[in-house]
């Protein structure tokens, strides 16, 4: 089994200095052939020159401009020659034995993606373990257990996860290419990994979380430097609408989604602690509507390949009791910042 590690970079020379050595050391700890590819998204901080000078064995794919996460990831996948694609953000440090644990799962033919335990750079605080899926006011909510708490190693066994995070997971290359990679409708970022994982489930494949794989992540190490909070929030909300309209075919789910929209808009308008400013849900809704024709084409295309219904997928994902463990209260949903 050959692995291809694909790192996306945009003006992250300082992050690469800190993180890339751990990636190289971890990959060398894995049996079999391997390669490391850095897709540089039009950096202007000398990242490309730095990589060629300091890490000549790393393959660099320089892009003329920042294309966003999905296009850059898909370009990296096309350059890759491995059986397994490991996508990493440039702000991730790997624990040396992580990949060996994660790669074992690909012996099962229905495994599409494998995700690790994500811990913040303090090496104590949980950023993400496995993901569940809930619907509150007709809105898709990704649930995560004990996020923000100190890691107590409570979850010791592998289990299914709603999402294999696109910047910190391993994927079966053949299945990834059959899915068409990350959908570029989500550019420049957010929800492309949720979409990819859900489409994989619809085709009868699964995503697994393995707590023995540990990645240390500096959350939004790149994005927070380049974008205002309001911009990040509205992009996330817009893409959640696109994900919902693109992927759910169950009429009951869609009916609840549209019936509850007025309440969601009221939350956005009148709860001052919500997100970074008011009316973001309303703004995001109208931005998402601009993609309606593309969304309808995407629905028609994916529906042809679906083997499982929405109900079957959601029951399967939450069979590990993720929603009970990682549930989000109605109050917390209303006042999410």
C-alpha cells in the first residue's frame, strides 16, 4: 500500500517550519512506499522557495493563485500516486504512530475515510473526536463529544463518524476519485468534507474515527489571519444551506428545514450574542440561493448513485450513540457564537 500525503498551504511558511518535520518523521514510520506533496495556493510569503530549499524530497505543486480548499485538494489528488490519500492542513503536527493505526482500517473494502483524534496545540484540549448529526429547527448540526475539554481518553474504540475532516483524514483514492473529489461549489472553504463524507455514506461506504491516531491542530491557523470573523461565519452558514439542499432527498427532512427557516432567521435577527453580527443566516440564505441551478444539477447527479436513503445513513452514523454523548441543547444552538 502506497500513501500520498497532501498538504495544502497558503502563506504558511512559519507553520510548515514547525509542522512539516513531524509529518516527514511519521510517514517514514509507515511501512511501504510514500510521498509528500505540498499544494501551494498562490503563497506570497516565500513558502515555495523555502520548501524547495529546506525539503527537497517534498514534491511542491505551486498554483498561481489561491483557488480555495476543494480545487487545491483535488489537484493534489490528481498528482498523487498512492492508494491512500492523507489530506493535511499546514497547521497539523502528527504523533508518530498515528498513521499506522489509521491505515489498518483500509483493509475493509467498504471503508472510505479514517479520521484521527484532533487535539489542540496545547496537547491537552480536545478539538474533535467522532462526529454525530442532529437536526435542530430543521438545521443540520454536527455534534462532537467533549469538545473543548481536556482529553481524558474516554473513547478508546474505533467507531463511525459523520465527517472525516478534510484537512486531517485519510481517504481511499479510488473511492475519492469516483466521488469526484471535494465539490468545488463550497469554495473557498467549509462543509466540503461533510459533503464528501455524506455522499460516500450514500454510496454504501463508511467513515471511521480511530482515537489511536492523534493529530495536534492549530485551529484556523491560516484562515483566522486572513479573514474577518463575520466572513468566516457567513461562509459556513451559506455552505450549510448548500449542503442541506444538495444532499437530503427525504421529504420530511426538507419540509422541516423550510418550515423552521423563519425561526432561524429570527434567531439571526434578534439574538445579539449570535455569531459575529446579526442577520447572518438571512445573508447566507440569499447567497446560497445563487447556486440553486448548480445545486439541482448536483442533486440529480448524486441521486443516481445513492444506495442508501437519508434515514438509513443517519441511523447508521448515529448507531454509536454519538448524538447522546455529543448532544447540543436547544439553548446552546440558539446562542452559538
